[in-house]
C-alpha cells in the first residue's frame, strides 16, 4: 500500500520531468533534490496529522475516510489528466531561459507536493514509520523528476501520454486495499 501511494503521488514528477525535457527545459539534480524536499516535508506533516486525527476515530471510520479520499482522488485524476499533453509544465519556466532555478524551483516543488499531502494522509492513519515513508515520497519524486527530464525524448516516442496518466487506477487499487 505504501509503494502504491508513493507511486501514485510521484507520477506527476515523472510527467513534469518529461514535459520539461521535451520543451528543452533542464532540471538539474540540485533542482530535483530541492523540489524533493517539499514532497518529503508535505508527506511528513500529513502522516503526523493523520496519526493525530486517527487517535480519536474508530478503525472503521479511519478505513472509510481513507477509501473516500482515494476514490475522490481517482475521480479527480481521471478527469484532470484526460487529454493532457507532455508540455503542460512549460509555465514553470517563467523567465524562458530553458532552466528551472530560483522561484521556478519553488513553483515546481509546490506543484508536485499538494497531492502528496492528500495522498499521505490515509497512510498516517495506519501504523507506518513516518520518517521512512516521507523519505520514500521525497526520494521517488527526486528520481522520477530527474530521470524523466533526462530520458524525455525516448519516453515520448515510446510511451503515449495517456498511458502514463493512469494514476487514477492506482487510487482505485488503494481504495480497494483499504476496504478489505
């Protein structure tokens, strides 16, 4: 369940990396590392909040909330990602210098972190090692953003964007895992 949650959250990092690479916008390893600190910190705060809130709930209520969160995310992702193109991350390069730096790094980090906060919340309601799980969110974002940016031309030729935007299926799987 943890791996599926991390993967569902990090698919955006891969897609942004590919989109920026297709547009010839470079993401250095330092920028990828900086932006990965945001998913790490958002996940850690969400895990702690989930742990705190779940203390006053029954297990059935916790499971119901987790299933509801994942189903809402599945519906949102299904409609949000349909028909999108790889080049949607271009708006982040504000100064049009083909590099992500300064405040652009912060925009990218925030774009990649908001869904992490929501996705990590149900994990906080179960007994998971918070620091390790938060590290996984940050590490996977780092790897997929950097890797996607480096191999973008190969990915675009071989894998259709529509196949890569099926994160909503991961949320359906997560809701099923929580319901059993």
